[in-house]
C-alpha cells in the first residue's frame, strides 16, 4: 500500500479542496471516542491499543511553535462549530501517527493471548533496529497543507516537503508492516500514509444539519488557517512505540522502543 511521492502529494492536497469537503460532510457522524458529561465536558471513552507516533505535544519541544498555533486554531474550530458538535482533544496529546499497529476490538482479542503485549513490544523494537540505516541524524520536514475532514474527526493534513523525506518514512513503515514476526501476531498495514494531526472529533450532530453550509464553513476554516497561521512547519525527528487506553493519552515506559530520524 505504498504510493510514489507525486501520487501521495496529489492525494493529500485533494483532501483540502472545497469539493472534498462537500463530499465528506455527507458521511460525517458522531464519534464514539468521546462522550459529553452531564456538566458539558467532553471525556474520552475506552479505546485501547498500541501505535507508533511522534512525541505528543507536551513532550515535543521541537514543534512547540506549530502546536501553539494548532491550539489557537482548535479553539477557532470549537467556537465555529459549537460545544456540542466538536469534541476537542487535549493539546498535550497532539501528534502524528507514523504507523498504526492495533486497536480496540482487534487489540482486546489479541490481548487474550498470554504475553501478547510483550511480544508486540519486542518485535516492534526489532523493526526499529532494522531501520537504523535510515536514521541519518536528519529530521524529516513536513508542512501543514490545510484542514482535513474525516468521517468522525477533524484534523490538519501534512505532507513531506520532498521525496527523500517521504521515502525515508515509507522505508521505516515497511520495516514494521513487512516484519514477518509482526505479521504473525496480526499487525498489518490497513491505510495509506496520510500524515495528520487530529484536533478533535464530531460530537452530536443536529438533526437538521445543513451539510451544504457546513462544507462552506470547513472551506472558510481552511482559508483561515492558510491566511493566519504562517508557522506551518512540522519536523519528525523521533518515532516512539506507545500504548493508549483512549484518544487523549499516549503512554510509554522508559525502555520502550524509540527511533531517531
């Protein structure tokens, strides 16, 4: 499931076009990953698994400028859509997913096998070691290309600024998804690489939602990002093996695998 750089770039850029928003708003629905408390506070629901991500926002000092911009932009989205419709995630958990591993039902089923978590950690660490030739001490530069609307979430989409950075990410992902020892325990690639930073999830959608108007709203929000947030660089300098119990916390132990680009 790999694309050449130009195909990747074209696909990512299309995600921020008005016609894409028009199409996507027809499919949006409430996410089960957050629920609103009686006091009106959005709380994450149980959704366990493992992933390979960049250090979360609170731990990623090298991207602090962009994360500050995204925090302001997230507030703008929340004000525009309203508290019931948009469930913002904590800014401390902002990140880019480098490689999805296993989650929710698939993880709960796999975890019934004794020692699954330990095997997964060991085999991911082995994949990281096999990737050492691409860890040349040079972070991979991305740019935020605009707002991305998914079926249950809202994010900003990113793209590598050159083909060499894209190829390095693909080689790293292949070391995971083509590792026979990981395939053996059920880890498989399910998505094309679409780098993004999730800002929040859809909450309650009004029954009389004007989807045509909403697509225009997303187009305006995208333009707002392009016009007002010039600090759009993001650098992937490290990938980490992390566990999550929900979509707000990404945990790791000190001895868990990390990879330096």
